[in-house]
C-alpha cells in the first residue's frame, strides 16, 4: 500500500504561467515538497504549460526550470509509473510525486533532466556510453527490467549523472509479466517475433547496445533516413520488416573500438556477457 501525505500544489489558476517564464520572473513550480516519503498532490486547478512532448502513450510538460510533469493514459498507468520509478532508486530520474486530477491518479512529477545530446552534454560520448551501461546494470541489480531502453529514455540529471525515465513498461524480473508494448527499432528479434513473451534482462541489454549505436551515429536503428525525416515514417513498421528480414546495424559506424566491441557484444543472443550476470 502507498502511504500518502497530503500536499498542496502551489500552481493556481491565477498564478500559473503557460510558457517557460514571464516578465514577472521565474515560472512557479507545481511543487513545494521535500524528497522524503510518498508524495501525492492535486493538480486539478493548475494551468498547464503549452506544447507538451508526446512520448508514445504519454505527454510530458516542462514545468518551470526544475520539474517535468508526465501525464499518463490512466490511473493504473500513473500508479505503475510512480511505483516502478521509485523502486528503481538511483537508476531513475528522481520522481518527486504522483499527481491527481480531481481525485484520480494521472501521472508523475519528476526532476527535469536534459536529453543525452552529445553536442550540448558536458560528458564525452564514451563517458555517456559507460554511464548508460552503469545505470542499466544498477537497475537490473534491484531486479527491475526497464522494457523500453532507447537513447531518448536516458536523461542527464542536475547532478551530472545519466539516469533512465519512462517506466511504463517496466516490471520486476520475478513477475514474468508479458505485454506486447515495445519500441520495435530497439527490440530484440526474438521479442519482435514473439511480443507476448515475458521480458528478460537480455532484452534490455540488446536494446542498450542499439541505444549506444544510436548515440554514436545519430540514427534510429533499422530506419533509413528520408528527405522528410524519420518522423514521417511509421518507424515501428519499417523496423519490424527489417528486423524480421535479418538485417543488422553496422557497428563499424562506431569508431571507438572499445565501445564498438562492447555495444556489439550486447546484441548477442547468448547470455555470457558480464552485464547479463547482474
């Protein structure tokens, strides 16, 4: 059971700004919370920022300079995201609270992180790659399978550490839960062929290898570039066709020989890689 502590939102319909700031100063935060214990807040009267980032079945709103608010599809998704991201401990972007709208769980409030962008990140590509490996290994050490590893789900937090977000499809390994939700370009071929089987750590590590390849190449796995950009394609459909046809990404695109070797080894269907032994 969740132990709850009532907290009030500082976002009111009269004081909230709908953009990144105003001439009056810093945009108000929806929170005035400490970092201890379970937090549940009500945001039903808040004025929401404009232009959310759509990520699959969810929407993410940048709320001031410190927080991001993720609006999930429904109460069960919100509760699952909150529970699993908190259980992931230091592997996850810090989840500050679960929020409700008119008494129903709707999503989470988390620390605002920065995308893993080599052009703007202070870390080198190699440092980022090893941070990505570290965080997945730490997640597996507490018995959690993420289920949706890709570059966009890694964020650089305020303390400079790389962590994971988006725990909607995560599960405890011991639960052997099966579901068909996946980001196909980053998915293991055996999972694409049998999407209803339970997830295993090897699925995360396969996706991690492709996320590292994505980091170094700037390409979406198994999705060819088009003049309109890959956003114009059904990337799941394109990638599924390529994966089922046996296509492989070219790890020679990673010039760093050490990272190339590690990333390629993560795509092995064997389970002898050291990271599998968590």
